[in-house]
């Protein structure tokens, strides 16, 4: 039992360290994947363990989005992630206004463009498909 | 003790009132409690403070809007009077670090990268003075500016440097300097928008100025724990309250609608049909332009 625990701890440490090293590369490549007409605003580095029973997306952040602006949300998962990074955006009425994951078909989108017409506070919620373990980067940029 | 807990909960709920409503709001209103007691604001968790500081809008958004509206660049909007060698207090250094950060965003957005080198040098000096110089990637920003190469990389490294400084200050019990930096960024962005709108009365830009009401309370919330620190802090708290007073009667209403999604090139495009509508008179706008100019100029000139 003790041996298993030590092995598990070592594996966890190694995976954390390896993401630490690759994190900046993933951030840079994700920013670049937004495209030449995108202007960087913010990024979120997400690292989550496995949680199959989760009901809601686990990583949350608030952001002010402004009317008459087209935002692009890019989602990049590290190669060793079990699941794909997905995103829900809720408005101040707690209503989901966009999702990068289609529950019915199981399809995930690598990016979403959002044409904002209502200025306000929005909640970005990130997770990995089926509550799986994963690490990734979510980038928010503006596009013309 | 129980009562204290309830008070904290009420304050937290009212401060985040615009975020977690179960029913759809049709109008944005400032939280009922107009002034947050200092002692209670101090008890908010670092996570809540971090959340607030992260969601204040980026200065490049205003600059980007001006660029999209074909508003010509003007050097006169920049805080050229700031001399980092003449600043004595950390208050001055931190707030000007924010002001110059917004100027850097404006310069970068308009690709006036040659002019940005002076601003960069000032930023480096200020960052070093408050012991956060290690987070400002001066050489990379300078290289990207000189080469006029990738604007996105330049924006990424510039914004990332500020984010790292902000995180470090908050994690090392220097949250007051982080708050000042963020407020500096916002005031300069607001100054830029209001100066342009005073010359070019564009409706979209006017609306953006009016919509700042949405984040104003959060901004004030960041500074509240430090309002009694010394005269510099209390004066800035008073200034922000003056701006808030100017915004009090500006109405922001919302219309309802469902978003429309279209799949295109492997991605998804979502168009919002709900809208926000700003009702602001010319007098109200003039009041905001005036108060912003006075406060910003006082901060910039007062070396």
C-alpha cells in the first residue's frame, strides 16, 4: 500500500512538473492559434484531476465583456490530457449563452467566436470532457 | 460573531450582485450599500479580491475600439509628464505603473512602437523601484517593439508581465499596490476614452464610457481596505467616489433574447441578441469627462 502511495505521489509530481515546463509553450501556441486578426486579452491555465461525478464545470473565472465587440475563446488541451478542454459562458442571469461542447453529439469546438451585444459581467467555466483529468489553456482575444 | 458573518455575506452578495442572479436583471443598478465599511472589506478572501482584479477590463479594449472607429492616434493623450525619477512614494510609483501600462497598450495597439520605448523605460524603472522588475519582460517587449513584428506576441508579453506583477503583489501582502496599479490602468483608459469622446461624439464610444458603471463598484471595492492608510489613499478613495456619484443616474437597461449559433470553419460563432442600452444625457457625459480629466491630471502632474 505504502509502495503504491509513493508511486502515485511520484507520478503526480512528475506530471505536475512536466506541465509546468510545457505550460508556457502551450500558452504561446494557444495564443498564436487565435489567428493573425486576434488581439490577446487574457488567458487561463487550467489543470484538473478526474471527477466523473461532477455536475458543473469546475474552473470558474469572471470577466467583463463589452457590447459591439467580437471575442474569440480558444481552447487548447495538453497532449497528455485525458479529456478535451471545454468552456461554458454564462451571463449575469446565470444563463448559458455559449458552450464549446455539444452534449447531444459529443462534439467539441476548438474555438468559439462570440459577438457580444450586452455589456456586463460573464462567468467563464472550464472543464475537461466527462470530468476527466487534463491540463490546458483557455485564451480570450478580440477579433475584428 | 454570527451577525458579523451575516454582514460579510450581505456585502459579498451585494458586491457581486450583477453576477449570480437567478432571475434575469433588466437594469444594472449599483449595490444597495453605497459605501463598503473598511473593516468588512478587509475580511474578503484573497480569491474574491483576485477575482475582482482579474475581471477589470483590459486597457487594450478601449484602444482597440478607437482603432476600429478610425480615430487617429494622438500623443497628447499620453501621460508624458510622468518622470519616474521624481516619484518618492510607492503610492505614486504603483499608480503611475498602471497609468503607463494603459499608455503602452494604446501605443502597441496603434503600432507606435518607436514611441513606446520611452514609456517602456519608465515602466521598468517604476517596476524595479517597487521590487517587481523581475516580472516585467523588458527585453522581449523592447525587441518586439523595435522589430514591429508580431502585435499579438507584444500584447501577450505586455499583458502577461502586468498580470504577473499583479499576482505577485497580491500574494505577498502588497495588495494595496496591486489595487493602485489596476486603478491606474482603468483611470488612464477612461481618460483616453473620455478625451476622444469629447472631440468625437461617437455613440458607441459614449456608450462604452457609460457602461463603465458596470465595473466601477468592483474597482472601488479593491481600494476600500486601504482608504485609511494615509492621505494619498484617502484622497484617491474620495476621487473614485466622486466618479461613482457622476455615474449614479446613468441608466443601463437590458433587452431579452436568445443567442444564435452558427458552425463555421470548424468553430462556432455565437451572436448575442440580448442587448444593453445606455441612457446618458450630454450633461452626465460632460460631468464624467470633466471629473475624469481632473482626477487623472492631478495624478499625473503631482510628481
